[in-house]
C-alpha cells in the first residue's frame, strides 16, 4: 500500500484521530401525537488514536449505526461535538467526506454494475481513478479482481463485503467507518476481512468497526461496550476481562432448557444465560460456592448436573456491566456467541 495523501492536514502532535464529546441523538419527537422520543445516543464521549482499531460492540438497537452515521456526516447529532483529525463534523463536513471512508451495514453498491464499474463510479466521485490508487487497494482488490467483470449482485456475501471495502478505500481515506462488516458472512470471510483490517492498521489508517459479535473484540485495540445508547465500558479487551470479579461457573445437564429456567429461578443466582453448549452462572454469594444451587437442582429432578469454574469472556463482562447499569441508572452507558440479534 502507498502512504497517505500528503495534501491532507496531519493530526496535531499528541492529537486524536476521533474526538467525540457528549453526543446525543433522539428519534421520533412528536409530543403532539403522544409519542415519546427514542434516545438512540445518550451523552456519548470517547476518543480514538491514529492507526487504532476501535470496536463498537453491542446488540441490535444499542446505537452503533446511529453513532457511525453521525461520525460519517450522514446525519446530525442533537447535541455534542465531534472532531475528525481536527475537523468539525458539522462545520467541515465537505473536507471530512474526502478524509473518511464509510462501509454501511447493508450492501448498498450498484447491483447491476460489475465489480470494476462500481469501483470506477466511486473513484470518479472523489476525482481519482482505480489505476491511480490501485496499489493502495491492491491487498483487498486482488481477492476479487478475478471477478471484476461479474455484476455485484451476483457476488457471494464475502465478496460483496470485499468490494464494499475497496469502494470505501478508493480515495485513500485516513479514517474508515465499518458498520457490522461481518454480519451475514461465512466464518472464513469474517477472518479474511479482519486480516485485511489489520493490514490497513499497519498503514496507520484509523478504523472504527461496529459488530454484534463479541468474539471479534479480541481483534480490536480497544472496544466500547454499548447498550441503549450509552457506553458500559471503554478499554482494551484484556483489561475489560481482567476487571471481571465474580466467580463464573459453567453449568451443564441433561435437560438444558429446563436447567436454564430452574437456575434463573433460584434466589441465590445473580446471572444465568446460555453460552454455546452450557450456561454461564454467577451467584450473589461472593464466595461463589454452588453447592446449595446444585442441591436445589437435584430436588427439581435434574440429574448429572455439572458445575465447573470457567474464565470470563467479553460477553460475560457485558452481561455483568449491563446489570450494574440497571442497578445504578446514573452509570454511563459487544460473541454473538449466543445471538443477541
């Protein structure tokens, strides 16, 4: 890949690529019809360093798409301020649109145009050409170049995402926003896409990626766990997991659906939710001893119930933080291993 366009102003020394301060956004404000506004974002603040991969992780409806669309200058926030490499998203939106690339969650390229034609259209929008920036997009484009004469609508899901990424890169942006780029694609394509993002990071491109797959958190430098328009936590994946304090148990039995219901009904259980082929359980007792719970389950007719300690993952942290945010409403507020959406 080539280096960044030298004509673009650089980030000031010690500056951040993205600065977001107290951003809020609501929809559906029509009190005359008895409607209450839905708050999509509630006083969101965060920063992203140049060349960093920042993950927005949370379930459907958490506010991820709204935040990305505001950052990409597609919609306006109700309040707050955002700077992208020093440019204000409202005052300097024309400059920003040449600075950023945007890959929406839904494939939105021209289905009836070929791969090559789509790229040429996007290149012309930014007064450049595929030939001029070929080396910059080559690591991604070489995977779809054999299909350059195929219509975009005939591509597989993974190939469509690679084409969309090429179109987002064609003008050599410094910041790229990707809205759930791996949703609906196969595991191999997911891995390939993340490998491409890691390569872009090496070129000091700043990447903000939203995803409902919490297992993708490990591919990010830092993540923001977001729920109901508020951040639950912002940190590195390792530090978020390290901060998990409860003793976590992995529970299995012969009748997993009934086991889930009975565990949740026990007064000593803090949280319980399905995770793969087991249930993850935390207890209200700080010692985390499950003997009383196991005795209760045997009384409910469960046989061969197995409880074993396990290490917490990002999803476990999300669940704990989400519960804490409800218990403490003032608290500022993503493995789709068990599907959230």
